[in-house]
C-alpha cells in the first residue's frame, strides 16, 4: 500500500562542538537557527534545528552536539546516510566556491545527473554537498552576506549507502511512494511526490564497504514528512503488518514522529508537518531562547547548567 510521503522532513546528525556547529551552519552556510532546544531523550545535549525562515519541512538540518559526552567518532559506511546535500541556485556556484575558500574550507567539485556538486565537510567531518539546481522555487533565508540569488534554498537530498538494494528499494517504491528517476553506475536516484530538491534520495550500492557506526560526524537518522496524523498512523500500522519494528508515536512538540529501520539498517523517522516551530515562540524570535520539552520548565536551571554556553 502506497503512502503519501511529502518529501524529506529533516536530517539529524551527531556532531561535535555546539559553538562550532552554530558558527558553521549559521555563519558559513547562512541557515536560520529556527529552534534551540535539547535532545528530548538526553537533556544534557542541545538539539539545534536549522532551516528557512519558519523551518519548513524539507529545509531542516538538525544536530546533536555531543562533545564532552564520551561519544566515539563515527565510522561512515553502509546502512547509513553518508552524505547530506543542500540545494543552491546553479548560478551561485562561483559564489560558494569563493566563500568556502575564504573560510578555509577544502572542497571538491563534480557533476552528477546533470547538476554541479560541491563536496566538503562540516567541523565534525560530516559529509555535505551543495548541489546547483535550476528549478528550486523555495524562498531561502538570507543574511547580510548571503542574498537571495546565492542562498541555500533547503535540503536537496541524501545519499544512503547499502550493501544490498532490493529490499530497501521495495520499501521505498511499494510502500513509501518513491520512483526511480536515474541510475549511474552504482548510484540510483529516487524521488517522491512532485520530485525535485527536498524530495530526492540517492541509493549508493556498496556491497564491499563495511557497516557504518553511529558517532560524531555521522547522520543519526533521516526523516520523511507526512501531512496528517492519520497518514502517519496508517503507515505505522502497515509497516508493523509487514514485520517492521516501529516505535509508538512520539510527541516531539514541533511534530509527531515514528521511527523504524529500513532493511539496510538506516534509521528512518516519519514526522508530521505540523504544528511547526512557531508553536512556542513567535516566528520573528525563532531560535533566540532555549526551549524545553513539555513538562521540563521547572527543571530549566538544572538543564541550562549542564549545557555548554553558546553565543547564539
């Protein structure tokens, strides 16, 4: 049974230092910090959400900065998202090459499926890409140094490394509604819904690559977006009927989520598109104050005392 997956909701990565993370995603990439909260499952660790003005699903990159918590450096490999990509206007390629160089960032460039790609790493060694596109109509967040013609428009997609493709392809196509668009050697691109940036997923067939291990510098999970609670509940029931182990629906305050592992081992979240990030602070003030999980306000002093001090 096909389900109405809208596209990507967000990508969540395990990273290193909190301040370095903020400086990179806000300062260099020019994203907006739309929410500063804590990991709902570990209140000693920040959870940063970066995106466009309101944190529209499909523009959101989120991070858990785990420095100082004895978390190992991750190992990139199969059963894992190995690259997270952002969409930029194709005309902005020169701007970003110059900007990366100005910030002392090394990068490589190539062309993939007819689109130019800049590949580089964030401070935690997370693999990132900027992909130039012609048809991304999303309105980006802009800064004093990055105007609309050059700004990041949102997520482009992710690359998932797998030892075996068949069962994951079956899940994506038969259940989640993805369609194969192109194949080039060991890379297969799938899209969902209307397709295009924010609705793209690449599968990299790497049968001889070791399994990835989560840790600093790796993607913890990817999240797909559904529009309604009813669609999420139906998907949960259908996945469980197919033999997948799916969590209960979890209230993440800004959306509701379920989690399961696809056949290759990668952790998948399916999140609702509402209520959104303005549920607990005005849009103009997003990201300015530390917001806590439901019921934790009485513990604010203790929680804040355990978090590293940051400037944003």
